[in-house]
C-alpha cells in the first residue's frame, strides 16, 4: 500500500512545523499583500515589464474565491490561507530587487493562475458535492504549498549571485509541484464532469417526470391511511387467496369486490403497507398503486393512472430506461398521450422481473373498458401481480371475476371485526373528550349491529354523533338508527331543514359545487363560487361564508383536507345520492317531496347551475376583456382558472331545455370576449398541450349549443377563434402565467409547437373547405406585423411560414415557394444557418418543391434539414422522423422504392417505439411502407401491410373517418392489382358511397376513389 501523502496532509504538516517567528512574519492578511503590490507597481511604473497586479491577479482571485475550502484536517488549526498572504508578500519583496528573476517568477505565477481561471465557474459546486470539494481542496493545497515552499526556498536570495545558485534547483522543484498540480487539476475536472453528468441526468429525469405528469398518489395514500384504525385490515394479510397472490410472483390477478362503503380503499392501504414492507426487506420487487376518483378528472382519466404507474415503477431508478427517454425525446407534446402511456407501461414492465400493482376504485375509471384491456395486457405480457378493488360491475366481473379462486367478496363476516375495532377506538376517544366513561354501553352494540359490513356507515354515524351537544341529543340520535347509506344520508340531510334559509341555500350550493367540480376545489375557489349570485355585477365579499360555518355545515358528507386546503365528497356514494345517480341503496326519487330532497338535485340541474356561475364569473370585469396578468390575478379572482378551463365541461352537461340564463349575454356571444377566454385557457393549460383538447371541447360545445340555443352558434367560429388566439399570443405578457406555474413546468409554446398547431389548424380548415378564410386572416396579420415591425422582423416569420403551408394546401405551389423563401431570408438575417427554426423552413420548402415536381431540389432541401436537426436533436426526435418520411416519399417519386422503403421502415420502427402501433403517425408510415412495397412489385406484402394500417385506422379513428376511407381505397387498388377484382369492386363501392355521403361528389378523396373504381369498370370481363 502506498504511503504517499496527499497535498492537504503535506500542507498540514508544513503548517504545524512553522516556527513562531515565521508565523508572525506571515500573519498579515490579503489587504497588506495587495497594498504592497500597488507600491511595487508604482515603483516599477516606468518599467516595460507588465504590472505585478495583472500577473498575479488570477492566482490571487483563486485564493480569494476558495478561501473557505478546508477539510477536517484543519478543523483544529487555522486555515492555511491565514499565512499564505504574508508568505506571498514576503516572496515578492525578496525577489523585487532582482529584475530578471522577479520577471521569471511572475511569469511562473501567471502561468499557474491561468490554469486556475477555469475553477471560478465552480465556485458554488464545491459546496454541494463532497467529491468535487475534496478534489478542489487538493488543488488549493497545491497552490498554497507552492507559495510557501517558494518563499522558504528563495528567502536566501540576498544577492544576484546567491539567486543564480538557488534559482535552478528552485525551478526544478517548482516544475515538480506544477506536475502535481496538473494531476490534481485533471482529477478535479473529471469529478466536475461526473457531477455535471449526474446533474444532467437528474435534470432530464425531472423533465421526463414533468412530461408524464403523474398525480401525487402519496398524498392520496396518506389521506386514506389516516382513516385506518390500528389493527384493522389485518384479516386480508392472512387470507389464503391474498397470500397465494402475493407469494407467487408473476401473472397473478386478484379482485376484491365490495359494495359502496365496505372499506375497500382503507383495506387497500393495509395491502400497500404489507407489500412495501416486504419489498423493503427483500429489495427486489417494486410496488405501484393508484386511487381512482370518478369525481376528480386527473384521478380517473386514461393517461393519469398509467403515467402514475410508470413513474412509480421506473422514476425511482438511478437511470431512466432508454425506451422511456426515447419516447420523451421524440414527443412534441408537453404531456404524454394516453395511447403512448399505455405502450410505455406495457413495454417497460416487460423489463422487470416482478412487481405489484394495486388499483383501488377501478369501477371509477373514466374509460373502464380501456383500463381493463391494459390490465389484461399487463397480466399476460409481464410478471405483474395485480390487485383490483372495486364495486361489483359487469365489465369487471366478466374480465376479472371468471374464477372463484381469484375473487374476494367483502361482507360482514370479513370486515365486521374491523368495524368493531374502529368503533371501539372512536367511542373511547369520544368518552375521554366528553368525560363520559359509559358511552360504550350506549353506542357500541347498536352501531356494530347497524353497520352491516359498511365501514362508511360506521364512520359517518360516529361523525354525526360527535356533533351532539348533550346526552339527550346523543340518545335521540341513537333512536331508530338509519338502515344503510341511503337512510343515513336522508337522516343527515333532514337535519339541515332546521337551519336558517340562508344556511340551507349555502348547504345546497356547497353540495352542488363539490359534487360536480372536475377536481377538489381549494377554499379560496369554493368560497367565491358559492358567494356569487347570477345577478351580481361584481363580487360582493360580504356574501363570502365563514370557513368554520362551511366546515360545520358540511360535516360529515363533505371532507376537508387541511394539508391540501381542499373540499371533496367524503365518498363517491355521497355524490351519487345527492345527484340521484349510481347504486346507493334505496335512494328516494328526486321528485319525491322530503326534507332531504330539498338539498338534492339532478346532475343535469347541478351542471347547469355551475355552468351558469362560470359564465357569469368570466363575463365580469376585468376577466371579460383582459388576458394580461397585471390587470387581474389569482388572489383577487381565485375561481378564474377553474372557470376558464372547465366552462365547456359543465356547459355540455347542462340542460338543453333549460340552459344557463346568462348564455345569450355571455362571453360565448361576443367574439372579443370569447377570444380573451380562449387565450387565457390556452395559457393556463399550456403544460398539457391543450390546443387539440380545446378544439375538441369547443366542438362539443357547438353541438350542445345547436340543441340548446341554435342562434348563438351562428356567431361562433371555432377555427377562426383559435387562429386569432395563436396570432395574438405573441403580444401577450406571459410573465404572470410563468410565475404562477413555476411549480407546474409552465412554458410558452416553442416555435416548433406553434408551427405544429398551425399545421393542425390548416388541416382542419382544409377539411372544412375554408382554406381561403385562414389565408385571409393570416395575410391581414402579416400586413399588421409588417407595418409595426417591418417585413424583415423575426415576428413575421411564423406568419410567412403559415401562409406557405396554406398556399401549398390550395395548390398554389409557386406562391407557397416564394413565401417560404421569404421566411428563410428573414431567418437568415437574424439566426445562424444551422438554427432549428431554419431547418423547419427548409423542410417545408422540400415539401413544396416536391409538389412542384422539382424532386432534386426537394431531396436537397430535405437532406439539408435533416443534417441541421441531427446535429442537435436525438435520432428519434419527432421533427427528424417527419422529415425522413418526407424524404422517403421524394425517393419514391424518383423511382427509388428500395431507398424509400429503408427510410420508411427506419421511421416506422422508431414510431412504434415512441408512439405505439395504433398512433396516427405510425399508421400513416405503415401505408407509406405498403406503397413502397407495391412500387417494388411486392404486391402481397404491400396488401398485408396496408391491411394492418387499415385495421389500426378502424380501431383508432373509426370506420367512417376520412383517413380510414382513404386507406380502404388503397386496399381496393391493391386488390385490383392482385387480380382480386370482385373484392376490389366491393370495397371501392363501399368507400365511394361513404365518401359521397360524408364529403360530397367533388371532394378530392371521392374523386380519387371514383377514378380507381372507373379503372376497374373499364377492364374487360
């Protein structure tokens, strides 16, 4: 083993051995050194030699910057830097009288200082990384040692003659110290690079997690676990069905089925705790879980639960799986799509040797059939042990409950003991609080008998009894205990009939909002929502209820989370009861007169009420006219975000026969106000890539309005509204939105995202036959921007490009080419030729040149765009894949089918990995591959590939979608070329009939099918 000392240890020994006289001589600080340097510089002011301060500046800067670096070796001693300034001063004073050697010394010190300048950018890093700090300490010890030893060595230079004798050995020793310094510098650089790599990985990991956007399931787990009493839920851990499921890894599925309120969720927390403890002890498997909530959109939709599982299973790894990184790198969306999330979960799960998944409330999934399909895939294609807890449901029963050995039906015999333990604990707490030790004799047995296996019933009864103010009230509450949840809810609501009229109105509003909101509302949102009347012209803070009053009135049907500061229904059955839906036992009809029904309403009426409030709220000043953050903020108008992004949700579920009263005078009726609302919606939901979602919700709203208020539809233009919003986005100050969403990874749309939106909008305008409308709007915007900023402004580039795309769709190819070249010219005057924005324009030019039949120029442009993108983007990036596909189509037109096929197949492989086989982009590339095979004469292979694409389109888009019909026409043409003319005729007739019905005779798709069919008809029989 080597006994070589570190520089830090060597420095400590030197420091300990310094004579007291030397310590005193070197004890002055850096100020005295700098003052002496200034004096020497003034003395040498006429010298041709560069100033001393400039020569030693980098070295002094290094010593100053890292003066705080000291390891445990110096904890009991002064920092070695406490003497270095004095030693440095003495060294300069010794040598300043010997000009030649002084200049050599300064050059040596300057050389060292130059190598140390790179360390300044790591001034903060050494405090965070112990390895970097240790490496930096060695470098600093080297520098201090060099100064100390130089001072000691040259101290004897009292004359030129002595200097000649001493200098050579000093120079040799100095070079040796330099080599040591260089080695330590190299080590530090390696440590810094490693730290940088780790930080980069962590940063990329955060980006991927933001892209997955998982809900915080740990908050849900903690909330539900707090409801569990000690000793409850242990029976499941001893159940043979559970232990068989748990102890036999791989492809195991268990379904725990129980009615509303039987304690499934609390039971799931016991299961999770058991599995996490076993995994921690064994250190092999992983545990992932999810709590479905039908009343919360982010806890019921298809992507959220799958993304949550992906995050839990793979987000804790030191390095993210390559497939996950590839999917993230290739995505152009800020949030992962549901179809992609499913593909990721299935493919990534196959890399794990075993893992546990717990899904609570599966029946509350928004897309239950899709969820069941994913669960079956997980069971069949991975080593997953899956446990699902839900109510009885025909779809779930048929998929999961077809074997008795993998189903546990919850009943009183299974959870009765747990309910009794819960009651025992709660009654004991109540006795201590009230000072009444005999409560158990009064409460326990009736409550235990009345629960009938319903944990929720026991919980709500205890919460109700806690409200009693006297023993007499307690005894009255125990008389005629309600049977089941429905009677319990009846009895609870009947109590409200004794409240004041104001309180009764308040209770009903709270129930409506909490039952219909798409997510739990924070107190600041809820209090404003229930305080607003439809005739208010401004917010009256005098109508805002006290929080304590709301808490008193809502308990126990509404649950308040102090940690989250939100209100939510205590159980799904509460919502079902209040809105007269679902499977709560024996709920009375809503039209039946009763004290309880005063506080219940139909779901349609509740949605209408909430939609009315949202419309009225958004129509008030300043929200109806301003997007700018400085004119309104979340603190003064806290319901803004909810009302903006959820208006369409509530409106399309409202009554068509009795629509919201504010509809005709709302923001929907005014173009300017409607666009303000849409712009705000786009900005506050930017993290979720919302453009297509907004268009879809707008479309659903338009359909609803046609039935509810058709005259209002005439004033709306969804496509023009969205195009106007995109155009106006550049002039909006987004700082407030960025600050508000700092924890939500908010980001202004990138250039590529904006152009992707424009391309999607252009396609929508084309499908509607309204390209001319879009062109007119964009030309007007271009003229305004040119007038304000000049034609050569970067602010005009994206409009040029957008117009180029639309001109191309209008078959005005020359004009499209000129316009894209204009965009390129402006870009090149502001950015480098290898900028990604330029690559986009060059790619568009390639497309236009292809349409102009200048295939050589098209190929040249596409290859140039690919070269630019590949220099900065990963190979699987969406932009590169798009351009490679475009290049392959150019190859095919050039009669180079084999080269085209290679390109398309490469893209197809990447798309399957990144998007999945059913994604629209993947399906288009499949048809491209089929076309290449057909051009190569491999007709049967082409037919098989085209049929795969057609089946995917039917499943993904539906049988009547334009793209599906287009592919059916391709299949018909291939059948004709294969000599299967009867089949070809049948499919082409079907396609043509549907296209005539949906698109009309003159549409280009219909004309294309007609020509294919006519060619078949003209063939001799």
